[in-house]
C-alpha cells in the first residue's frame, strides 16, 4: 500500500515561496538559515505559535549578545517578515527590538599603482575576471553571471542583467578588454561544443524566461562567459549541468595576488569595484554618472567615495605640511647652555 504524500515542511514552503518570487539561490539559503536560527533560539517552538514579540526578542539577541552588524540584523528581519507573510499569511507589526548600530565604515581602495601590481601577478581567466571587476566596477556575481550575449563588441559595451535590485545597466567595455574577452569567448565556445556533443542539460535560465523560451538554455548566446571547468548538480532542479565559475576561485586568486604583490591591505573582489568608482571621481567624472555605472539605488551610497577622494587629493590640507622644516632656527635669544626640560 502506497504511503500517503507527506505535507511539505515549513522550510520547504519557505523555499517554494522564495522560488515563486524569482529570488536568488543565495537569498533562499540565507532566509532558510535565519528561519532555522530563529526556531532554535526559541527552543524549537512552532513559528505559528509565535509572532512579533518573539521576532523582536530574537533580533535583540542578535544585536546585544552576538553583536552583529546592522545589515546582518536587517537581513534576519527581512527573512522572518517574508516567512510570516508568505508562509503563514501574517503581517508582523510593531517589532520593538534593540537595533544594531550601523557602522560608518569607508571601503578599502587601491591606488592605480597597486591595481597594476595586483593584476600584474595574475593570469588566465582569473586575471580577466579581475580586470572586469576593476574596469567596469562590477559586483562579483554580476561578473560571474555574464552571458555571451551580454558583450557587444561593435559598440564596446557590456550589459549587466538583473543586477542588485533586479536592475539592468549598460557599461562601457574598456578597449583593453576587447581582445581578451574575444579570447575568453573562444574558450567558452570549446566548453559549449563539448556540452552539446555530450547532450548536457542547458545552462540555468531566469525563471520567467525558462518558461517562455526553454530552448534558450542550450543556445550559444545564453551560455556563460566564464563557464566552470566541471559539471555540477543544480541545487534546485537536481540536474547535472554546466554552471558558471565559482565565486571562491576568483576570491582566492585575488587574495593570493595581494600577497604576491605585497600590498599591505585587506583586498577582496569588492575592493576593485570601490577602486573603480574612486578613480573615476579622481579623473573628474560626475557623481550621478558614477551612481548609474555602479548601479547604486541612492546617490548617498555613491557619495561615500567623495570623502576618500578628498583625502587622496589632499583637498583639506594639513597644518604640519605648512611648516617649513628647512628654515634655520634663530638661536640668538637662547642662552649658551640650555637647561633640560623638566620631567613630566
């Protein structure tokens, strides 16, 4: 006798709701993780038995006991609001929690010489990815998610599709990257033809487009610009297919390059993006254009780089630099033998 189908768990319902909204796998994993932490904090009580008061206690715990950043606490709040709204059809209101303090941190920025030194010790696909991060100010995922169709060589432009906030934007492709990107396409083409010869399932497509044009998954224009060297199992569909190269590979390459170039800074993939914006400002680009190129939702986010640029230019000046250390000291008013200064 066949067993009756089991009802989906709360986490499965949460994941289904996230996928129905077309949200990323990264968001899915993050929200599921916060759901589990929330339930464990309340000693495995069922979420349906809890509400805004319990959410507030959990958020306060994150701020007070775990000392998380404001962005981390906000992410946890968004996850739980989504859980109650889309799984339990409950709106959380009046959440009175101790909020984590938002730190006002300035990003790490490399000088042009440091960028050149960093890129100078890199090679292959990782080098081209790093050059794109700096040359176009891309976020890491925006770089990894590039498709063949996103490069337009006749107009030397690069398209970022569904970036942060589900926004598209068009960027200038540096002339220095035209030929390297053509070479990268040729490398990607070899993987594409191998996949087609072996009848590998097509690449992942955005949810809506996968329904509208499923054949696009095996087409050349939709193939990854930076395909992984290995096939991997899709965590959602369970199919084994070609994914784009892993984020850890470029992050590790940049960390090693930082050591080889002897750059005494903590450098990551986002550091190249910050350097791109800062160097544009130093070259006289206007703030609004940089905001659009970076894909910032608010101009205030872009204004962060103004403070860095002012310091790098030395616009404020410094009273110590106004002293003339080369001028001779007038000793005519001093006695022949100076008494030592009294001890403090």
